[in-house]
C-alpha cells in the first residue's frame, strides 16, 4: 500500500506539477502527513525537486514540486521478433534518444546480444548521457521469463530455451538490470505513462504477430503461480480449429493473430479466392503479411474481408472472456494490429460487447494503447523506474 | 496483510491445536511477537482459549491454544435453485444442526423468505443454541449481488431483479447478516474448511445446473470492477453453438452444464438416438435430467456417451482458459456434476491438461471440492466468521 501511494503521488506530480503538497493530498485522497512523508523521501532521492512557491492561501506560500528531468535517466531495451528498439527516457517518461534495428537472427543469442549492446551504446551516446546519470537498464523480450534468474525459459519465436541474455548487459554497463516479458512491459508502460494511468485493474492485450496479454492489479503485474499468466493467445476458441504453433488446435493466436491473418491470406491466394492480396504483396506469395490482407480488405476484396472479420470475431470473443472472468476496469489493446484502422477496433469492441454477459463487466472500457511502437521499451525502462521508486537505495547502491 | 496473518494463525490453531505460540510462528512463517499480538487479540475475543501447558523446552512450559468450539456459532443459509439448506456451525467448522427443504416457487420473494426463516428457526432450535451465542447469519444465493445494499440485482433462475431478501432475516433475528453469491460462498467455504486451505490463489468452478466460478486471492474474493467476475459459464466456446439462457450462443453453460446435458438427453430421445435415457427417466421425457444421461452413458448408451464427452471437453477447455489466463495454484471443482463419478472428473482433467499451453500453469492442481452439498451454506457462515476475525468488535456490537 505504501508503495502504491508513493507511485500515485509521483504520478500526480508528474502529470500536474508544479503542484503543492496540499493539492497532491487532495488528488491522491491521502492525508497531508502521508503525502509529506512520501515527498520527503522522493525529494531526498532527487526524483522530484522544489521549483518555487505557489500563492499563499492565508499562511505561508506553499512549495511547488516537479519531477526532476535532468538527473536520472533509464535505458529500455525491447528485443522484438522483427525489430529491436532501445531508448533512454527521463523520469517523466520523455524519450531522450532512441534507435531501432532489425532483430534478424536470434541464434546464437550471444551474437544478437552483441548487436543489441552496440545499439544501446549508440543510444547512450546520442543522448549525451553519462553513466553516472543512468539508473539502470530494463530488457524485455517475448516468451516465458525466469525473473529471479534473469533467464528466458522458453521463447518459441526465438528458438530459445533457458537462455541468459542479461549477463552480457550487466557486464558491459555495470548498472542495475532487469529482464521481463514484453507483454508485461507494455502493460507497465501503459500504467506509468499511457492510457491506463488511472486504472486500478486492467488487462493489456497485445495483438500483433502473436497474441499475448498481461494483467495489472493496483500497479503490480499479476504473474500467476508459475509466472505464466496472461496467455490469452492460447485459450481454445475452436476445439477443432487451425493448428497453433504451441501444438494445440483452435487457439486464439492460431485464429486471429497477425500471423494467422497472413497465413489465411496466402491460402486465399493459393486457392484462387483473391488476386488482390497477391497484388498488394508485389506478386510475391511469401511477402504476404497481415498488412496486405488488410489493404485488400479495405478495397473490398471479399476473401480478405472474411479473413479480417474472422479475426475481429475471435479477438472480440477473447476480450469478452477476460471481461466475463475478471471484470477489469479497462482492457487496453496494444500491438501491431491496432494500426489496422478504426473500423477493425470498432468491430472488435462490438463483438466483445455482444459476447460479454448481460450485467457483467458493466463498467469496463476498451481502449487502444497510447505508447504505440515504443510501449515495450518504455515499459522496460518503467520497470527500473518502479524499482527505483520502491527501493531507491538498492538501485543507487547497485550502480 | 495483518488480516491475512490473523486468518492464517487461526487456521493453524484450528487444524493443529492444541499448539503453542512458537510452533504457530514456525508454521505461519511469522515472528513470535507477531503471533503473540494476534493470539492476544483472538484470546480476548474468546475465539481461541488456553487448554493447558505443553512440555518445557528448557524454560517455562508453553501455553497450548485451541479453537473455542462452544461459545460462538454461526448460521449459514444457502438458497439454491432446487434446494435450500440452513445450518449452524461452530468456529471449527463443525456443523451442529442442518435442515434442507425444496426451494420451490421463488416468487414472490417474501413468501419464499417466510419459509426460509421458519426453516432457520428450526435449525437454531435443533441445535439448542441460544441467540446470544450466535455471531450472525450469512445468506447466499445464485445471481448478481449488490453487496453494499444487500440486494439481489439479477437472478435469471429465480426471476429476480433488484430484490431485497436480507431485511426479513435482519428483522427476525436481529443479528449481523451478510448476503453474497453462492459461487463465492463455495470458494470461501473451501478456503476456510475445505480443499483450498493452503492455496493462495485459486479458482473454484461450480459445475451444476449452471456453471459459475469464483476467484480467491490471498484469502480474499476477487470480485472485479462491477462485482461480476468469475462468469465462466458465459465465456463463448463455440461462436455459433447452442443458444444460452443469457441470450448468447455457445456459452460454456449452454454446452456443458447440467441443464445442457439434460437438454441434449431429451433431444437424443426425441430424435430416436437413445431409448435408455428415457428408460432411466421412467419413460417420462420431462423427467430427464443430467443424472439419467450419466446413468445411460455408464451402461454404454452411445448417444448419452457422446453428450457426456462433449461436456467433458468443454469443461476441460474452460478450465484450461483459466489456467492460461490466471495461472492459479489450484482449480477446485464443485457442484452437482462432481458427483458424476471419477471417470468424468478424470476426463475433464485430461482435456484441461491438453489444452493448457506448454510451460503454462506448470504447478496448477485440479481438485474436487471437499465440502460437497454443504459447501455453500458453510461458505455463507464462513463469511460471517471471516468478518468476525477481521473486525470482531463490529460484529459483537451489531448483535
């Protein structure tokens, strides 16, 4: 609770600062002594600073607080399936510098990590930030993570089992590092700096090449008993449906993800049901991705339209399952498919509304994520930020 | 956390008592001063008492504590669709007296409540418990409950919308009362006195006439943002499947509940696919319930066997969805269908295992509830017990 209050106070200062303590107490629904205890702590850590005095309300003029944006910076590394993105942000979430590269071959992992570290070094140079101003480095990637050991336990996309990608980062930069799953990072980013700032229980569903999600409860990730919560991509929605990469049939990911849309697009072309999808891909069957199917659908291609409609239906049903089971206050949609246009999102929302039980989840809001492509990297950095807010001494000592 | 520790200490005394404080501290993984603070509190409330002294470990002989089972009693009322059950239990969860009746007509609610109160009065008389020894009355029923107002917001089975069933109980007995949903009560009962005692995050799925569930996190029910969490009966598992009473198609409840099994049994008879199901129902089509379908399946009836197999498959898929999304430490199966025999449960477990994602939910245990038919009424009483443990003064003052 204390940590939650601290995060809350910090968010208010970040969003509303310069702001005085009485006002913070009012917004956070906390007592003034509680707020003073928190602000003393974060003032000492230089996370916030006094920027001047506000108008008097009869007594002394109150001190105004703002987030310090020029002392501490954090690195976020998002190793995605197709792209790797590295950024530096300040404590306000402002991105100072950022670079991306094609992820390319993921094996051997050491080779990939060499390229990631080079990219990171350049981002630090771009930002002109010296090492003593860096609080730490958050690294995120898809797959099942062993948080304590900092290892990737299983990543089918990357062909990794039990791989240590964190040690090279630690050795090179000698800074506090954290490894986590990218869906979890996106949720964290949206909680700290995005659409879910005011949410107390939300689910962030990442619809892209694959489909995953993360559950966030009072600012904390809900991880589950063996760290595998949120696997919405693998709930069965068609018992005898398409084969999924996980080995099961009819998983949401096999029915409605970016790769499922691409697969069905290629099949439509092969079966002669669509010429337009192939045209959109420059007449190269292998180049057909979800984007080409969306483009063909937009121009009225019937086969493409059916593929998209199927994806909308199953994603909507998946969201409704979350609403029926968890009744969250918000569902955040993130990932590449959210760029497919408003109609796609609206149809998903419509199906979710139809499929949620009457009277259930009466207050849930479905929203698109705000941080876009940078969400996972910002989330990775936010994980260090969160740790710093909770236990700044530990982070400062580790550097 | 303090409340959680208190519940934990109480559970240890209940299960292991007579027991000394040092031993409690060891089992609960708490410091001895923390345990002493808690035991002082619950000793003062007479929830536990000193039964003697244990053997010396070199120093003074330590006091041994036990739950007090003869001072406080609690009434639990479970108003079910077909049966209403009322019981009195002591703080150890021992049922002192119990009566059941057919619920019969649920409208007008006042008439039903008159019969429920009469039954309750008789259970109190049976038990020979005087009013001053009663801590309160917990009432549970299916449907969506407004906890704060103590009203049933919506109960399709009962034909209730916004009905107050709590005031008559309060007026008659002048005791603290609580109203809640019966699925939530079953989970509460299994946490306090059943199979889920040691679980920190579990889901209790009630498979009976309908299908519902409740999620319990660290001894607290997770209710959701509008109080409607756990509606697993209404997740869509077949987009164009059978029509559900909720208005949607292909809900788990419409595919695999007791009423779905009965409906498909009647259909099989009407279509001439099974004579045995009709025979089991005494040649009365309307008398076909799930029980008759199970009985016919057991004797090898092909149509009945198919109906049961379909139910097993969809219930297994529903459980796997919970495992993939929430990764709980335990899934507890409760409700009438758990009496259908071991083979039915084993098949459900098998499907759940197949349908959960590889590497996900690695540690989840699927177990059948321990409290059987009494679960909801014991759970109803446990809700008062929990309130008493958390805030005994309030409960004692309200009487």
